[in-house]
């Protein structure tokens, strides 16, 4: 179930092979209801959500989802409410049991491990940040952050030290002794972030962590995640319903609709080559010049055009290239490494920028 | 714009089909007409057949069920020495509690042989209890405890007061030991909750009076019976609230904890219990109040304590003495309520939780509602840091030294061991109260008699005539059809079962009289509750003024309400009704007020914007929208009222309650008393089910 528009070369570049992926999800299903496991593999599984519910009383939450996340990648799952994205992220650590399919973390299969191994894995290898924070109101910030370390049995000195580091890392120094309800929403989510980081997990899962926050604070927190990603370099799976957030944070984006994958790709792929009308509709409001790279607007060079003059890398975002292209005498060469892959001229740039003006 | 002017807008395209909400069209039920029809049939039937087949039985006459119970009791008494169950299980439980009560009594309230006085004298007891109050709740409440306990002595009821406390405390401790684990288990296993909840439902529907006879049948009478009775009665609220507290820990928090790999026991210890702690302490508060209430009523099964004094005084129509003992019970109630409440709030403070928006609201209310002056610097609201907990421990330790000195002194000096008789003002106070009551009743006699006559002749007599003089089958039919019209088929079944049980006890006629009194009292309760509740719901000042009184009234054990009612209205049915109304009003008023307050402020604002008058607002917006709360208030009002109406048997309330009372005083009437208890329970369940099922049908607007 991969997106039809994915170009092979991009796929190669972005997704690692099974061996070294940080997280591999293969054919994951979740159907809520009695005898749900009997449905997979029958023609019923292909029914629409509504028809399936009418026929069997079962609700299809996640339908045959597969993807891989490379180490250090920020992988965003995006969809509207009810698209199954929150169910999907919960199945990654089996907070919700999958109906079928497998999840591998590193080399270890999560979907088949026993209760004890699962608990170890949750304690040490995966951290999670929740939309509604899930903080403990009866504990101070520092004890909330160190909670995961406490339950896995680290001794008090170690966990205080580690928790303090995390508190400093997320910029809450000075609030260690506060209680969650004394903090603003943004600060509470920083506590949630610090708590997830404290166990030094391989993978961080974010379930719509900023949806409950004000827009300005949300932006701060997004930048915070970008900063933390630079500093700690964790693999992240990030759930959101906000396309702008997805485009801003994601190395790759998986778009879900009614439990199934609609498209997987880099931000520019999603915007430049939407898989279907649903995605197209979604991305129609996105300022294309902010997302598309020159690769998406260039054309083949006519004879002579590619011989000399200014050149820009193919991955340059249109907005950043605009000034240089407009200032140049003739068409600008677009290069991938040393190879010239095409050219752009004023016309190509303006088409993207002006189309936007027009749309807005 | 009126509805008539609004033509359907042709431009509006119908939304896509799947998005249209399904509209359930309900047939109009014509409830009013149906009820009127039933009433007509009833009145016509009554006027034709009045006095026939009423199943009235003379007071002393026993039926086969009663004699069978009497026989059963004799058998059980005989089997107490031999049968493994009654000897081995019941006997041991009984012996254990008797032993425990006696041990504690000898420690603090009765002579402990060979000493002529208890192990710890009154001074030591006062000091110890004050210290406990300090540890649990703080300086102010410790003072309240000390004053209350000293009053036992000054009123000449030292031993009875302490005994009441002993019964209550033993029961509460046992409840905590049993109830909290059960509540936790129920919160974790659905099937367990599903199995136990209906039992708790029935237990909480049963009027306290109905517990007496079956318990006496098994445990006999005396202290152990009183303790067991109190435990059984006060257990349900604690179990319920514990389960509720643990269940309502937010799912997001549980999930977050799960994502960190907590084990089940870590989840319980580190997340659920700490987060539910405050709720659980509220449960302990409820449990304590229920325990006190039952400890008082257990006087009927010869339980020791202040209940005995009230009961004897009521039977001798000695209002003064009853008022002294009743006043002490009220003091104990306030003391226990305030200390347990303060304990729950203090926990919160020690953890340093301050002022979230909701917290601020609670705090403001508390500040406004505090009924006692705030003395202690120790209690200054917000102490942020944990070190204050350490300070508190140190200060408790320091205070413990003089406490121990008091205990020591009270063991050495007879005057400090036995409360000096020269300080006993109980008799004087009782006489003064009697004088005052006589004077006061004379002053207001015209008013009280007028009111009494108005209700008696205007409502009570006609209704009782109608209900008790109709043939039993007509009455049964009326109840069945009313139940069906209001609550549907489930209510019909419930009424049928309960009617069958009442018929089986052979006390149909008495039950109808009790039902009449209950209905009359409930009508009065709802009138008062509506007036007060609407005022409180609409007006902040009214709420802040009235609510503390309601809070206090609610903590007073039902039994005590009989005292002022008796003083004002003398012996009779009406006194029982007045006491029942007084007992039912607080809870009903609070529910109405909360319902009115709960009406969405947007709706109120929108109504106001359309130029509505205050009366229209009340009648067309607030009361209809608070319907659910009104039904709930009626339900609770009914149950509260029933429980006091039957206790009113003691002051001439007659019918079922009187039979229960007589069952304990006259040996051969025991069976009939127990039958009356069963009939009371059946009445309670019937009223509760009808109210509940009609709430389910009409509650949602």
C-alpha cells in the first residue's frame, strides 16, 4: 500500500531497508468489534468503513498500514480526526493491540513479545508525549519527569540528576518544584516532553502533542521539537492533524484517510504531486513556494541554455531561489550534484508565486 | 421573529443524507391525562367500596408469617450454642465486637476492674482526642473536638457520648479495612462491580430502620449488634466512592503511565491511589456520617450511647433531656464532619497544590463557608513546600508531651479520672430547655396548630382516607398503573414485586398509611426545596447564606430531627412528617440548586437577550432544563423522608415504624416488627424504582 506517485529514486533516498530501519510497520490492521480478526483476508475487509460497520458492527480504525522510519528521521502521520492516526501510534507500543500485522523496533518484534518484554521496551526504548499531557497532579515537575525512571527502579540520586538535566534541556529550569496545575499548557507539555526524553529512548512518539495549545505557543513548541531533534537526534513519530505542522517538522509525511494510507512522501512530494484529490484538496492552501523545490518547477533545458550562468541545487526551495533566478540574465541551471538536471527561468518561478497570490 | 413568520427557507439545500442526525420521533405520552384517568377510577372506586378489603389488622394480631419469624428467632437463640454457623461464625463475630467494645470502654469510659475508674480518665481522653484532631485536621478542629468532648461531661453524659464515639470509630475503621480494598477491586474488575453494585443499591435504598430487625434476629441485641449494624449501614458509601475515585482518574493519565511501562501494582500505588486520595477521604467522611447516624439509631437494639438517651427521653416526652442528648449528637456530627473534611483539604495543602482556576473556586467557597473563626497560623491556607509536613510532625511530637502528662495525671487523681459530678449541668439545661419550649410553644401555638390542621385536614387525612380505605386490590391497581405510566414496564414489574412482598408480610394497610405520610412529606419537601433551590441557584448571596445551614443539617443524624418536631407539634403523625421534611429538605434543596445552577449560561444569556422576565426565566427555562435534577431531588427526598417517617413511630407516627419499635420492646411482636421492616424496605425500593425509571424516561429533556 504505497503511494502511487512515489518516484523510485525518492523512495530509495528516504526509506532505509528493513535491516537498519529504526521502526518498521508491516501490514498493520486494527478493527474494533467482536470477531474482528475474522474479517481480515475476506472481501469484507475491502468494504468502506460505513458499509463494514453496517454489515458486521465492527469499526475499521486502521487498514493495512506499512511504513519504515529511518534512524534519526522525523516521520509525521497526518490525518483528520477519525482517520485512525491516534490508534496507529498506540499500536506501535501496543497501548492498543493490533488486530493483525507486525511492528519491529530495531530488530525486535514488538507485536509478538510478552508482557514483560513489552514493559521493558516501554520503560527504556520508547518515549511518548500525549495531547493531554497525562501528568500526575500530585507530583512536582521534577518527580513527574523522573517518574519513568522511578518505575523502572533507578535509584533516587540518578533519577534526580537525570530529571534535572531534562528539565534544563526543555527550558524549565526554576520550575522543578512546581506542580503541573501551576504551569501553563505549553509548560506542561514541556514537562511531558522532558518525561519522554528522560528514559533516553530510541524512539519518541508524539500523539498530537500541541493540538491543545494556543497557536503562538504551538509555534514555540514546534521550534522546540526541531531544536531538540538537532540536539538529541532521536527518531520521532509525530501525529498531527495540522498540515502546516506536518510540513514544518516532517522529513516524511504519511497521510491517512479512513484508516488507510493515502500517500507517503517528503513534504515537497506531498505538495507537488498529491496522490489523489483528497490530498490535493488538503494541500491547496499551502504556500507552494515555501515547500516546493526547484526540482518541481524546472523544465528541460533547451539546447544552449544549460551551458553557462548561475546554477542552484535542485533541492533549493522556490522561495529561497526566487531572488537569484529573477536577478539572473537568462535561465538558471538546476544541478543535482555536478549534473545539470534542468533549468528554471522567471516564468517558472512566477508561475508558482503568482498562482499563490491568485489563490489567496 | 415569530415561528409563524418563518417560512422554510427554500434556498437551503438539504445536507447530504449521511450527515443528517437521526431524529427519533416520540409519540406524545399524554402522561397527565393518563394519571387523571387513574385518579378518576380510583376516587370512584373508593367512594363505592370504601372500607372494604382494606386488610387492616389489629395491632396485637399476629399472622402466620409473624409467628414463624418468632419461632425462627427462638430457634436461632437456641442454636446459638450448638449450630456451627450461629455458634462458630456469628457467635465469634459477636463475641469479638463485644470484647472490643468492652476493652475500649474500660480504657476510656467505664471502670476497668480492679480500678474503680477507666484506665484513662476524662482529662487524658480529652487530651488524646484533641491531639488526634490536631494531627488529622489542625488546631481549630482540635479545639472543636476538645469542646465537644468536654460538653459530654458538662451535660452529664460522659459515658454515653464516649460510647457513641467508640461504636462509630470501630465501625469506620472496619469499613476502611473492608471497603477500600473492595472498592479498588471493583474499579479493576467489571464483573465484580456489576455483581456488587446492585447490592449496594438495595443497601442504600433501605431505610436505616429496616436494618434493625434482621440484624437483631441474627446477632441478638447489644453492643456487637450495634457495631455490625453500623458497619453494614456505612459500608456502601465508602465502597462506592472509592470505586468512583479510582475509576475517574483520567484515562489520559493512565495511558501515559502505561506508555512508561508501569506494572499494575505501580499503577495503583503511584498513580491511581494518590490521584483518588481526596475522593477516598470524602468517602471516609460519608462513611463516618452514616456510621454516626446508625450508631445513634442502634439504640433500638440496645446499642450503647447517646441514642439511648434520646430514645428514652422521646418515649417519656421529655423534650429537654432529648434536646441535650440530641444537641451532643449534633456536636459530634459537626465535629466528625469538619475534621474529616479538613483532613482531606489539609492533605492537599501539604502537597502544596495551589489555585488552579477550579482550585481557586473551591477555595473561595471554603473561605466563605467556614463557620468557625480561623485562629491558627498553622492553618494559613497555602503552604507550598514539603518541609511544612516535617514542621507539622515536629509540632505534633512536641504537643504529644503535655498530652501524655494529662493521660498520666488522669490515671493518678480521681477527679481527673471521673468527670466531677458537680460539673454536671445536664439536668439544669434540660429543665431550662423544657421551660423555654413550653413558653415558646405557647407563644406560637396558634401558628403551629393552624399549620398542623391545615396539612392534616387539607392533605394528610383525605389522602390517607383514600389510600388506606380503598380496597387493597384497587390500591394495588392504582400503584401499578401509576408506576407503569410514569416509569414504563420496568417500573410496573418493580411495583408488582414490591406489592407482592408487602401483601406477603400481611401489613398492607399499615404500609399504605406509611406511604401516605411519605408522600405528604415529600410533597412538602419538594415545595420547600423548589423555593429555596431556585433562589440559591439564581442568587449567589442566597446560596452562600443558605448552603452552610444545609451542610450542617445534612450531617445531623435523622433521629435527632424528632426532638424539635416533638417539641413543636406534640405526639402524632404530623410530628413524624415534620421531622421527615426537615431531614429531606437539605439534600433535595441542594440538588435543585445545583440543577438550576447547571443550566447552561449560554442558554440563560440567550433567553435574557430575548427579553424574558424573571418568572418566565424560572418557569420556562431554568426549571424545565433542570428537570433531571428535580427528578433526582424527588427520588432522594422520598428515600430520606421514608427513613424518618418510620422512625417517627417513636413519637406517635404509627403504622410500620411503630411496629418496628414495638418489635423490640414486646417479645411476641418481634416477628411483626421484622415484617414491618421488610414492608418498609419494599416501600423504599418501590418508590426508588418508580422515581428512577421515570427519571430515565423524563429526565432527559
